[in-house]
C-alpha cells in the first residue's frame, strides 16, 4: 500500500516538482477538498489559482487562538482505511504530525456501571477479519452475553450487504439493526458509539447505505482498517500552514479573503471567476464549497434540478472545551456510555498548555444542544465529567468554553444518496468537489479528499492532461 503519488510524463520532473504549466484552473474553496483539487491539478502541470473567502485554509477543520491556547474548532480523527486522507497528509508533508494507533484500542467508560465494570475496551487482535474483533466483543462488559452473540450475527449480515445496491440508501440503519435482533442497549453501547462519531447521526436517522459502508470498510474489511489517527498538533498546522507550503511549492496561487461573487462562461470553454476587484479567466473551474454556496454560484443549466442541492440537509457538531488545573485523564481519549458525553480527547500538548490538562468533549448529532447557552452546557457537562473521571472532583476548572459548527456535515439521512451530485456538471469545464458530493462516504475528511481527487481527475481529462499520478490513489481509496 502506497501513501504517495507517482509522477510521470512531462507533468513533473524527477524531484516531483510541477513542470511548465499548461492550461489553467480556478479552485473555489480552500477546505480539504479544494486544497486536494488544487494540488492534484498543479501536480499535472495546470496553472492553478485557489480562492478562499476566509482568512485561512482548512474549511471546517481549523484552529484559532484563545489566550495562550491554540484551539481546534472540533476534534477530527481518521482511520487507517482512509487511504485518500493519508495520501493528503503525505502530500503536504504532515503524516508524522497525525500518526495512527499501532492497533485499534478504544476505552469505553460506562458512567452507570457498577465498580469494576465501568471500563470496557474495543480493540483488535492480529487475526483475520472478523476474528480480529472476536476477543474484544466476547469480553466487552457493556453488553450481555446474548447481546454480544446477536452483535456478531448482525455484523456478518452487514458484511454480506452489497454497497452497490441503491435500495440501501432508502432504508434507515436503526430499523435494519432492530430487524437483526439488536437491542436498544446494543445500539447505544456499540453501533451508535461508532456510528454517531463517523456519520454524525444516530442509527435511526442514518442511511443504511452509508452506515453499511462505514462498518464494512472500517471494521469488516481489513484487520487494521479501524486503527485511529488524529493530529498531535493543531489542525491549523496541517490544513493551513502545511497545506499552504505544499500549494506554494506546487506553484499554486493561493488567495485568502477572496470570496467569489460569481462564475460565468462564454460557452466556448472560457470561464470567468469574479472576486472583489478582480476577474480571473480559466479553462476549468472546481467549485469546492458547501452545497448551498455551490447552488448559489452554479450558472443556469449546470446541473439538473439544482434545487436538490438544497434538499441535502446539514447536521451540527458541538465541542465542549474544559481546562483543569491538574491532570485528570491518563488516556489520550475515551468514549462514554450512560452519559450525555460522547467522546473526550486530551488536547493538552497540541494546544500548547503548559500547566494542567485540556480536554475536548466532542458531541456529534448535537441538534438538541447546538444553541444551548454556555452556562447551561457548563452545568450539564462538568458534573458528567466528574461522574466519568473521579480525578476531576478535586480539580479546579480554569476555563470552560464551547465551539459550535451548526452545519458541520451533510445529514446522512435515508435518501441522501440520490441527492449527492458527481464531480462533473453539464457545463463543460465546471466541476464539483466537497465531502457532500457523491463519494460514497459520509461527510469526513476522507470524503473531502476523494471528492477533490475526483474533480481534478475529471478536469484533467477535459484539459487533455494526464491524471495518471492520481490513478493509484483513487483506485486504492475506492
């Protein structure tokens, strides 16, 4: 398995530097999808301009300063099976900054369990699928023996599903689980534990197609597929600073604070992109922006039924940030049951905190809490952290704050698959990218990279440029 790309032909020299540009492209949007598309195009020798309306790159995976802390807007993780995002990290020279676990190991704390049974672990052994999870499931204390047996049978049924069957998109995952003998406790303690974090929806609100893709790929494809990786530095170090260095080295002109107001074509393959004070001409345009923004920028006739883009719902993620005056957690992260708390990560070192400990509580599918006042969230989550982590009971809270992403992801609701467009539009030279497009994945960093690769590949074909440097990546990622 290779995490890099192979350059060939006149598009790059032997050192991997882009050759003399041929053709031009504008990428609108500097999130992960847009950065990927810009790099993929530039690596093929296309002259690229990347436009981002914000003052930074990275989209919804970014950092900001709060006093002496560098804070991520939310906790982001990826899995070993995310081969496209792993390529992206390698391409921006950041793989060492976001390493993977040696082997999947997730501590799971049940706040309501009896002493001695509060801690369970989801981890794998070095055995073939599905035996790699057998011992972990057999000893998982948060399910009864009968529930564990039924989970195993449901996993085998899930593995047998055909991800190419469009009927899966119309069903909800929760009903499928119930039909396959999964109790409410099994859904809470296992299926939603994983699914809410990856899909940003509870099982009953999630498309069976997307849920099956997550579990089949992450847990039932390869023994190491679900090993978890996360940034040991602020996300801005990866998706802004490191990405900007890679773009500069590739010869991409990158402009921030450059919000695109319109795009248009003369019908002869010539595109114009308007930003305040400048009109940029290009042979191709990649729109790598959220679906609502794409809808507003698309010229008439570019896609069939453009209103369908507005039917793709969104789902929020809430992050609660707590700084204690002493260390209260010895693990890098854990998941919780029997509590509003979902996942907790230690962000002390990454944030630059010198004394005490900084925990980030990541709350997906947070529709009911996203607009709650900070004071209400403080009253709810500090006692919950005390229930889960006894060491917090004697600790002083030095800071408590909240970050909210109200439209963090597209909603993976049943039927969403038919709404997600592909990279190509009906307007020659105009392409779409973004985690919300038809990648087959839920709204993850992996989906964003795949979409950027797909849009760049389509554009390169139309420009008469070789996309061979992308072929291995995309086939591997698919």
